[in-house]
């Protein structure tokens, strides 16, 4: 089963994200964001089993989100990000690859939500990893 890595579980209900996989909280509540060396080590340890098929759910401090995203992108080359759309009241998936971050050719596509038959627009980079998405 895929995992949904919630960057900070600070009092929000993440039940709607369970459709993407098992919820895993990387941090909870108030965090000392000024202890960046410690945070990076702790988050790297918690993400050691993350796979490209897993998700990062944006939540909490911007700095924590940046650290988690950077660690995942560096190790996996691609990050599936879940962003909550308050207007639509649902999570929107965006796939971000190293190629896109480097400014190399990327393309818009529809990414199939695993196990649902539904699709959503996402940004994916060029290369073999994009072939996993059903278009």
C-alpha cells in the first residue's frame, strides 16, 4: 500500500487523503524550525522507506515542506505532492520531477488516481518515469 507522508499533523483532519494510501505523520504539533540540522536528520530517517509511488501531503511550516520535498526529490527523482483545494474540497495531486525543476522539458498530463479510475491534471517531467501514468 502507498503511503501519504503528512509533513505536519497539526490539528487537521486528513481522512480525505486516505484514498491515496496509509497516512504517516512526519511531525506533529509545534516544531522548532530553527534546529534545521536536527530536523533534516530526523526527516531523512523517517523517509528512508519512501518510494516514488508514495505521496507528500503539504501541511504545516513552509520550511518543513521544503525539507521533505528536497529530501524526496533528491533520493527518488520525483515527488507526488497532495495539495488541498479548499474551493473544491479535495486533494489535488501534482507530480514534480527533477527534470521539471531543472527547467528541462516537462508536459501537462492527466494522472490516474490509483485504484479509482479517476484522473486529474498534473505536471510531470519527461522520461521513463512518466510512462507509469495512465493517459
